[in-house]
């Protein structure tokens, strides 16, 4: 039987250690794609994880990016997190880690370094982690291009996936997420002198403006279609011969993602002789609520046993790696990380006073899943070690 009172007591005994570790992890910057920084951060996490799991990590490197995997032979539960942030190297110099009145700020403190610290603390509270796998990736903020096969394979080996992304500001877990797509729309025009004979050119910037306004109209209730970065031209006295912009799409259903995908791929030039090239597509399918509700029920019971406030849940418009695992049909619960907000902004914060209870909730949830887990003969589960592992 799970001793919930001991789990909560032991979690609170580590409160100061958690804050110290959070400061160390935030200070060890891990900007997207900067391999030297990511390796240094991976070294730190490897030392923490291998100690608490009593087994070494497998460092899986794709395109130089170091992902950390601690697989279990009979993997019942898979924990997922990412240690890359959106912040460039050097950000911590002018925006250092600070804690005031239990509120910590700093680059990546909420998304999702507090969740990683809580995750390691939760593992330290368990008497046996031999059937718990852990995966920490470093390209989630870039769309998980190299880690996705690894995530999906490890999810298929598991009965449940728990994701330590941040909760909401009020501590709600995330039981559904929008899916997302990213497109690059490139325009090819024809250069000409902007002052002498602009009529001989095909202005790629004007074509871009037409298309930018057009794709915005593909949005619908619950579906956002948002042009983001754009660029075009090279000289102030030349008709631009090329331009491009990116489009971010979010939707609650795969059907909506496919609808927008068809519409974007069907766009045609407005200016004579202009050409369009569309690349990109659907990146993550939605995380369905059905994948999370059974685990949410266990989390709610664990919260009561721990004496915590009632566990609540939300549908989150942002995507995470939980989209990959939940869309495979593997039971997945997200938002088990830090209680905070302001992710991807300089207002990013996390409430460190809640970190021990959140670690206790995660530990109790893992223990309860392991206690009740039974092999399901009706479900084929791949227990082989992946070529990605």
C-alpha cells in the first residue's frame, strides 16, 4: 500500500533542495539548438537522474542534440519532460534566477525547469523505480523534430505517460490540448528598379500581403490561423523578387487541422507571374481528453489521500509532447509540473512553495499506477528496445 502521508512529509523535507536545484538548472542555460549549452545542461541532469534512478542514462544524439533516456525493461510508466527553453544564451545575465515571497522568476523557470526538478524529487520518494522510464528531450520548443520517434516508441512500451509540463496558474492539470501545424509560404516574384521601371517587376512583398490576409480567413471557431514571422526584399530601391512568411495553426480536432491544411495548399497567386511554394504541415495532432480522464481520476484520488486541494483540469490551447503520446492512444496526463505562468515571456514565474506538494502528487500518482497496473492481454505493447534507444 502507498503511504501517502510519508510521501508528502518526505517531499516537504526536500523543499530547500528543490529551490536550490531550480536555481542551478535555470542558471545552466539551455537555448534551442545551441549544442554546447545543451550538452552542459544534459551533464547536470544526467548526474541527478542516474543517482535517483540507480541506473545510467542513455544519451541519444540526433543532429548533435543530446536527449536523455532512462528506459525500464518492463516499462509501466513513462515520465516525459524537455530541458530546452525558448531563451537565447546570455539571457540569465540580465534576467537572473530570483525568488521573492515564494515566487521564482528567470528564463525557463516555469517552462519547464521547475517541472524537471519536481520530477526528480518525485522519483526520489518512490521505493522502487525499476519499472519507471524517464525521457528528457532538448528540442520540444523547436517542434520535437529529432525526439518525436523516440517519444512515440517509448510511449508504446508504456501503460501510462505522465508529462511534467507546467500546470495552469491555479494548478489545474491538462487533459486535452490543441493540435498544431506550421507552414512556410514562399513567394517568388521578379526584381526590377523600384524607381525607374517598377512595372517590369513582380512585387513579392505585395503578393505576400495578399496571401497573408487570405490565410487569416481560414480560421474558424476554436481554430486559429496566425501569420507570424515574415520577411522580403533586400534593397530599398528594388522591387522584391522573393518573400516568405510563416503560419501557425491550432485546432481541437485533427479534422480541423486537415481542413486548414487543404485550404493552405490550395492557395494560388494573385499577381500575374508570381509563384508560391508551400512547405510544412501538421506537426502535432490534438491530445484527446479520452486519453487523460482515467489518469485524472487516479490523480484526484491521490490528491485527496495526500490532503491536497481538489485536483482540477483544463483544456489547454498550447501543444506539448503529450500530443504525440495521447494521439497514439496511450493514457497520458499533462500539466504535472510547476504551478506558474508567463511561459515564453519575461513575466515567467513559478510558485516554489507548491513544488513539494506537486512532487508528492506526481510520486503518489506513479505509485498508484504501478500498484494497480496489470498486463492487458488485449493490448499489444512493444517492450523491445528501440533503435532510437
